[in-house]
């Protein structure tokens, strides 16, 4: 099957797989144990923390391992709630479900919640954000790259707005890490979440960056997670190897995926029948294409592609799971009909030009069918 759903998950790379197997065999000791095998495993863990910290401009003791992006977002926010002053939280409307589903939790805990939409370029409306920011704002949450349309948010500008009100900034970098340079992002954020399986590493692994060390609270479940139990050393090593490989290949892969994106668009027979949801080139991940065919539901497009052995999606896998429209469509304030037409294509390291041509041929057939049905 032609796999074009890399924004949902990626296959493990040979580098990550080899690192996993080698470390599982060699460093099987419990990193919390006091004997030599445990100490060896702990040393490996510390080396990984130092390397991961370098990728985001952090110190090794500011890195904490998680089971992935969703847990990372939750742990980061639980941490920031202890650090922040105020009873107001701001989310962008295009956030991942792991954050959007915390809205009700925030409200139950006494927070006021503001949700800021995107502008037409798929970027958070900075004027609106500035309007809702106040001295009562405790936390602002922003997904660096939207996983459905691939637009990048201006983190530095958002950080400056937050600083004016002493609001803490959490950034979900699950989609952007390994695709853009984040080596200095710690200068602008208070917490950051990354997931391994988006960058050709193992599932069930991730890490967060926390600017401030967590306050000790024995009653907090989040604190127990942050303190850590038995470390999955092979997954940590494999994730670190995948991160290193992804960071080294950022420019190469961005260039290649830009060519794939151009090839796909130029291969479409009737672009006027298609709506693309994207930002300007400078703020757009080339690997993610959010689009819609007029008068054709995205679910139908996805099923037809699947029938032709091509895997795409109708948005974030988490949105699909909960049978709701893509959060990006809500953030763009699209009508229900357009939201139902939305589908997403996402390229990756192993996507070929021929696969993109086959996808375009399948989409062209659907467009021709659509034209005949007018």
C-alpha cells in the first residue's frame, strides 16, 4: 500500500530499530538499580537527555521522558499550573485534541478559557490573542505546526505577547520537531512536547522540556510521572537516534518534500475544483497538504484512495477517532459542508515521486467523476 499519512505516524527507521535492538541487548539493567548494570543503563539515559536537550536548546535536567505527545502536553500543563499565577487559559482553536479536550477540565478547576481562531493563512490571529491576553492569563497553549494543514505558528511573536503579561507559554512541537530547526526554541517557551513516533522512532515514547523544575507535590499524579519509574531504555535510545537523524536531515527532507508537493499540485487536472488549506511558503510544512474537492466528502475521498491502495486521512487520527471534524477547520471557521469535505495528505522520508503521481491520478479520477455529476 502507498502510505501518505506520515502526519499520523511514521514507520521506524533502520537507525532507530538498530539502536533499539542494540540497547535492549546491551543495556537491559534497570536504570534505577544501584549495581553496575543499572548504572550503565542510567549513564545511557543521561547521555540521551543531554543530546535531546541540545536539539531544543535545553539542559539535560530540563528534559523529562513521556509516553508520547498527548501525555507530554498533559504533564506540561499540570506543571505550568503549579508555576503560573492567574485563572485564565488561552488555547488556539487548532490545537491537538489532547489539549482541546482539557478545556472542560480547566473550567471545572475554576479557570476561564479563551479560544483564539486562525486567520485565513492558518496562523493564530495575533490581534485576537493580544485582545484576550490580560494580567489574569496564566497559560497560553499553541501547537507549533498544525497537524492537519501544516502551518507554522510565530512562536517568537507569541512569546513576546505572553511576556508582556507574564503568561507562561506551552508549545506542542509534535508535528514540527525534526522538520524545522528548534535548537533555540527554549528561549521562547516555558514547556514543550515532542513525540517519537512522528519522526521515525518507536511509539509510546516522547519527551518534554520544562524551563523550571517541578515543585515537589506527593499528592500530584503528574509529579509522580515526572519523577519517573522504570525507564524504557531501548525506546529512549531509539527515540534519541531518530531525533538525531531527523535533525540532521531537516534541510534535505524539506527540499525533497517541497518537490513532492509541487509535483502533486502540478499533476492535478482541474485545480479550480480543489480548495487547499495552507499558509504562505515560509510558514508551511511542505509535507502536509490539507485540501477539499468541492461537493465531495473527505471520508469518501479517503475510502476511494484506500480502495486504490493509497493511505491518506480526513485529519488528525485523534479527531477521526472521536468522529469529529478537523480542529483546523474549526480554527479557520469553515462551514460544516467544507469541514466535511476536508482530507489530508502527508508525505514522508520514504515517499517517492511515482507514489505522488499515483495519488494525483486517483484524485484526478475523483475530480472527473465529480464534474460528470454536476
